[in-house]
């Protein structure tokens, strides 16, 4: 057991298997961890399980909320409990002064509270490091769906990846490595140059109409309507569409259904297909974030 | 429609989606195809569906049996029919003289009949071409099982491939391409040199005991007891074992169960995970075999 | 012959084999191309070879200067002529109004002139598309040097890539694909996450001291002194250093020499190792740039 | 220093940098090593340098000759000496009884002597392990030549590998990994299936005529005239031919020259491009061979 976080009080509210792995790591690093939304038996020895958000948050210097965040009403996803875990204003105000709140992505109300109550709000889902590490289970999960839903092999298939951000780069590489003939569709010429360097074919959006006629599997990563009715109309009837963009995805699912195309919206894959891996990412990155944040604050105090 | 097989009568007895694809190809090449074990509606337009093996075989110059072959009693696997399709001696004797019989692998009784009734028996499951092409869906199917049965990603996993024959080479390459840290266990130094060239670690069987302590996924391809009780005893408790060797595999499943290890025997993957792909292999290879065989026989007759 | 650039007068001043390929493409697209710094015999049929920069620039709507740019005094690298080709203020002022000047990267005097004489200055060497496409011959050229200068194979070597920008990403992938054990050294956590996803090891700069003790080949892409005396002191004596950063590189070459280390500064590889490929990049990208630029200007005029 | 070979007298006659590495390894393993064809200063401390083959062979239990073997007259390639090292019958007869003689490949006279004087003759160049490990520097050396001799990049090139034996498999993988579009030309359907699995295109020899029209680089590994005048006549004039087959290769070099094609015969690459690597292979494999051989002989004596 190390002691880097010794004496730091950390609250963890809700989550799934991933947070269990994170909690265990935080305990190992010497933190005082108080959790709500987990039965005592599940939680690492050394952490304290309490029954409400308010209780957990009391004087916590760090508050960790799950990657999927909260509902508009503050309800927190907590798979191990039947009870509702809710992030109330009262819970927030009971945090220690200058607390750090870590969450996947925050709704507006939480951002407002951060201003009002002067706590540090860290949204981590869009951090490059988290997003790129999570792209690995996302890509593998997408491949798994493709394997389960088609009667062909990835090897020798014609696939298409729409968009070329963090998930798409990983997915394109994996498809290519498995022997698929991959076309990357993107607008940015630099991204297309990279796709070319990686051995993929490249195309601009207007070409999508032609590409979709001859493809076996189409993966979308763009969170706006790129696979609309006017495109899907031309799709090879055996095409499988896997949409990885944030809900509601970038596919007209109604049209797809009408044209008899199989289209699957698959958000949140890391937590589903590889929870242990995804948990290890949190356990790797979050303690580092906390330490950096606290070092920074100490400096600020010192030089104030 | 081509006419390479024009005038050739071919009987197809039983099978699954793969044979449907093969039948369709044979019809396209001009053959007269008579099938048993398939409902009329499933079979490609132009093929004739009859109800018994005897009827189908009558004067057929080529008889095609499914890859899994027959039971000891001659029962043929035919997934589209409730009725029993049986390869009787009578069916065999009604074939045309010098007929060619194509099967995955033949039981002794069929080999005896080949002698007695002077037909050409081609066992294709062990042909390099078929075996290597089938290794692709086998490897992908094995990966799919690994993905479904573990909470980690293939990327970053420690995997081990036992044996280095046709399936193992493909599987090792795929695992490596997906970012797994692969150790190949084999006896043959040439095979181990090839594994090294492919970027895998290499080990001899005595080292298996040590390897299994630290591995996430173990794939066996050797059809003899290589993962016995004395080895499994040392396995990392989270290890997943996927046995791809011909039934009954090379794992002591009872011992695995006793030690709480998840061990899966997964034979016949191509037909299960990628029937269309596997059907295309048959449609690609079998007509070529038939043509070669008939050319050879004509030459023999010519020079007789 | 197409006519997309029909009627457009383009001047090309100096350069090497790459510009010859570009000139040929511009002529094919219908442009009126006037060049200085090339003998008539070398230049594509249809282009006009003149003897001075002034003459070439006269009323040109587009002026293309070589990727390496000009000296402080305006001297242009022109490998096919003995005569000095110089970009004078007079040449610039003889361009057509609103001309577009394309250059690798511009010195201050040229930027000042762009202001003064109101021409559009496009510096392309840092454009993502050019930089990424050029990273391919750069990476291959670096590998070629490594092959020529070591007595080991890339396969099985321990290599290290410092920095993880456009060239480094391509180089790391290539080394990895060839079977090297690659460590990426960078500061940015997102870049390190990507390196990990690509199968590389990752390290921060303070670890460089340790890494260099056990490495065979070190590739630097960072244009600041990262391989200083205090690091080189610890290098494995057989280490080969290949510095790809812009002159003067990021290596203390004097110290390297003192410690008996082989260190090579290798700028401008694309034009050296794969001029035809590098020329095709220019021929692919520059006409597109010109068309975009002219469309944009027409719109501006229209809406002015 | 280990002692596995303690007390074993080993003679090494001639060779190059590779043998120096082997000698050093044999000394480390405790053998008594006597060498001819090397100056004292070059040889590992602990080995004995003598001046004639006869002297070195005296009572040696093992005799190691270089991979390229001897001339018809017994002359041994020895790069470090001006003097002629010759394997005489007298040298052979002065070996210990039941000696083991290790050589790349043996000429007929040596095979006859093996019979006559009852020594064990091991020809190692064709051993799978040696041949596959040596295929790595061979493939890299071939790539290096391609890089040096063309103005294009391997990435994006169209290449062709003729034959699909041990060297060709390695070379095809490397080309593919570097982003070339690779076609494998072979007769054997199993080999072509493997090429397909590895992501290469496949073709039969009659298609070579068509392929050569559009290829940038052709690598031959077949030791018979496969690139004859009638094929070369159709080659793309920019094609580079690299012939890796044993001398005299499989290319009609005269015809190539006549048609203005660049064609390079490149035998023995491992010793040239990566002597240290190639030496390590010998240092890894040969001691193992010796130990196996001696264990086998002891058993024979025991059970005689």
C-alpha cells in the first residue's frame, strides 16, 4: 500500500464494475474512500459504504461520479443498488472547500453549481488520454458486434468508417489489421492523409452514396445525421450498420428499418464489453488527475 | 452462366448454409445438380431436390457429402430437414462408374467401399487449401468467443497458442495484429522460428506450466492431451481456455472445471460463425477439384 | 488533358525532380506554366522555360516556390541550373494583382512583402495533409539509413522515437510493423495513449536516460535539444542516432561524437529517398490548393 | 561462463564476422576452440588461432565450416586472412573419431569423405530453423535494395513475390506491413491460400505476364528461370527486379539488360546487411545442434 493519497477524503457515487476497480486502487494509494451506491460486500476492503450521496460527500475533497454522468434531475447510474442515488445541491454543499468533482461529462446544472460553490469540475470523457484508451474496448466491442451479426469474416470484408476522430482511428487500424478492406470517410484532408498512411482508402462525404452500395459493414462515429434516408436508400441490402456516435447516433434508424437494413446503435461499449479493462483505465488515470490537481492547488495557495 | 460443368451430374447430400452456396455455384457452372436433405424452396433455382440419398446418387458422376462427414452408421448431417439422410451401400452402387466422392473426412466403411466399388474418394478437410482458408473463420470465431467470455480486451492481453499448424498460424497472426502479447508453444524448431519472425514469443512444452500462470487466454490446437490436470493446476484462475482441436480436444475439461477454470471446446467454427464465407470457400475450391479430377480421368482413359 | 486550370498563369521558380512532376501535372490541367531554373529539355512539353525569376513572374496569378523555400537573400534552390535564381522584389511586384504565392515555409521578408503588395502567401510545409503524406518517405528514408548504418535487423531491434507528431506517428507504426520493439517518448498523455494503442511502449522524457542505455536505434523528431550531453553520456555505445528534426536537430552532435556515438542529421528525406513519390504529393495537393484559393477569391469579389 | 561444452574440442575454419560471434559463444560455453583463418586479435579471448586447417582439425570432435561452404577444390571463404585456407583430406582424417562436421551445404567430395571416414555431416543451410531465421535479414536486405534503387516509397508500391517458400513468406509479410500492395505468384494452392490469409493477392505463373506490366518491384525466390525473356518483354520499364534465389537466380539478366530493366542478383544477404544478427543465429543454433548430436551419440554408444 502506497500513501500518495494518504489523508485525502474521496467520495465515489454510483457506477459499475469499473468504479469498483477504481475504488480498490484509491484505497491502495492510501485515500479515505467513502462510497454510495455499492453494497458493502462488493467494495474493496478499507473503503466505507454509506447509503446516501449526502453522507458520502460530507467533507470530501474529491467527488467521483460515473463516466455516463447524471440525468437532468441528478440521478446517478448505480448498477449495484436498487435505491436511487441522487446528486443533490445539499450533497455538493457538504463537500470540503475547493473540492474537485470528476465526472464523464457534466450537465448545465452541475456547471452552474461549480461556479456558485467554487469547486473544480473536471469532465474527463473528452480528455484525449481517456478517450483514446477507451477507444480500444470501443473498437473491439464494435468488431464483436460485427462478428456476431454477420455471416462473413472481417478478413476480406469491405468496411467503411465514417469520421476519423479518436475512436475511428483505433477502429480503422483494427479492421485493417484483421484483413478488412477499409474506406475512411471524412472531410478533413489531414485526417484523410493519415488514413491513407495507415493503409486505408479515403473518401469524402459525397462519395458515401457510392461506397454504401458495395460495403459489408459501415461504422459511424460522427454525432450528426450522416447516414440519412437519402444515403441509406442506396445501401447494399446485406450491409450492417454499427453506430458508435453518442446517442442518438448519426443514423436514420427508422429509414434503415424501412429499407430492411440491420442498424445497431452501440454507445458505451467499454463498460459493457471490457469492464475490467475500462476500470483499469480509470484506476490508472484518475489518481494521477487528483494528484496533479492537488499539487496545483497547493501551489496556488503557496503563491497566493 | 458458364458451362464448364455442363452435362456433369452432381449429387449433394445434406449439409447446411454452406452447401446451399456451393449448390448455387455448381448450377451456375452448368452442372446438373440433384440434392437430398434440402427443401425445394431453399435450393438454388435450377437444382433438383429429391427425397432420398439413393435417388440423388443415381448415375451421379460426383457425390458431395458435407465437411463433417457421416456417422459410423452413414447418417449425414442435414440441418434443413427432419428426415434422416443416410448414405447406404445401395446409394453408392447407383453412382456412375468411376464416380468422384467428395467428403470432409471419411470413416473406414467409406474407404472400404471406395476400394470395393472403385470410386475416387477425396477427403478435403485436410487439404492445405481448404484447411488454410477455413483457418480464417476459425481464428475469428475463436477471437469472438474470447471477446464474449472475458472482461478484458484482446489488445494488451497475454495469450498463448499451443501448436503451430494451419489454424494456429492464422490465429497467432490475428491475435498479434490485435495487440495481444502472444506466446507460441510448439516442439518443432522451424515452427518456433516462424513464430518468432511473426513477432510472437516462443516456448517449448515444458515451459507451458510457467506460461499458464500468467496468461489471460490459452488457445489449444493440438489434438492430444496437452492441457492435462498437472498443467491446469497452475493456471491463473482468470484464464480462459479455448480448445480448437478436433473433438475431444486436448484439454482435461473435468480438471479445468474442478479448478474453476472456464474451458470451452469449440470445434467446427467456420460453419457456425461465418457460414457464408465458409460456403464461398467450398464454392471456390470444389468445382476446381471436380474439373481437375475429370481432366485427370479423361487423360487416363486416353492413355489407357 | 483537363481544363480546370485553363487560362491560369502559373510561375514555378527552381526546385528539383519534384517540381518537374508538379509542372507536368499543372500543364495537364490546362495551366499556362512558365518556369525558371530548369533547362528546356527537362520540363514537360507545353511549359515555357525562361531564364530569370522576373520574366517568369510577369503577370503570373500563382507563384510556386520550392518546399525548402529561399535563403535570407532570396536565393532559391534550383538543382538543374548553375545560374542563381533569386526572388527579387521586382519579380514579386510583377505578379498579377491578388496573386497566390505557394512556398514550403516563408522567411520574414516574404511575409512583409505579402502585406506590402497584398498577395496571398500559402506556407504548405506545415499543412497537415502535406506533412502527413511527406511523413511516409521520411519514415522510410529513416529506416533505410538505419538499415545501412547498423549490422542488426530492424526486426528484433529496440528502437525509440522521441516526439509523437506527424512524422513520429508514421515512423513508430513502420518500426512496429517491421518487428521492432518501439518506445515512444513524449510529454503529452494523449499522444502516449495513442502510442500505447499502436502497440508501442510509452515513456516520459525523464525516462530517456534509462531507455538510451538499452536501445539500438534512437530517432529524434523534436526540434529542440532533447539529446543533450547529459543524456548521450549514458547511451549504449552501439546506439545509432537518427535526427529527423528541422536543422540543427535536437542532438548535441559534438557530444555524440565525443562519446563515440554515430549520430546522423537527416533533414529533407522525401526529396532525397523518394523524389517521384514526393513530387506526386505536390502534384496531388497544390492544384487542389490553387483551385480552392481561386474559388474563394472569386466568391470574395462576387460578394464584395 | 557455462560449461555445457566443457572439454569439447571444436575447430572453426574460416568465415566472417558471423563466425567471430559464434566462436565467442562457443568459448563462453566452455568449449576448447581452435580456429584457422582469423588473426589472433579478432578472435574471442580464450580461443586458439592457428595457421592451417590441419592444425585446427587435429583431434577436434566438431568441425565448423562457413555457411557458403567450400569451393570444389576445398577452398574456404575466410575474409580476415590473405592466406588460403583449404579443407584437405589430411585435415579431415586428423579429426577425432565420430566427429561432427557442420557446414552450410556440402559438395559431393565432402559427402564422399563423410562415408569413407565415418564422420557425421550436418548441412544446415536448408534446416528450417536456420533458413527461417535467416529469412529475416534476407527480407530486410531486399527491402533496403528496393529503397536504394527506386524513387518511390514501398508504401503504396505494387510489388510481386515469386515463389512462397521460407524467404518469400517473410518478405511478403514485411512488404505488406510496410504498405505495399503485394501479389504472390506460386503454383501450390495451399501456399496461395496462406498468401491470401496474409492479405496478399494471389496469382498463378501464367498470370505473371500480366502482373509484370503494372508492378514496381518484382522479387524472385524461385531458383529456376521464371523471369525469362518472354516475360520480361512485357515488364513496366520502371520495374526493379531483385532476385534472391541461389546463384544464378531465376532471371534472364541478359534479356533484362536488353530491355533496359534494372535487375539485381542478391544472394547471401544476411551476412552482408546484418552480420551481427546473422552471427547471433549461428551462436544460437549451432551449440544446440552440437549438444543434441553428442547426446545422441552417447546414447548410441551406451546402447551399442
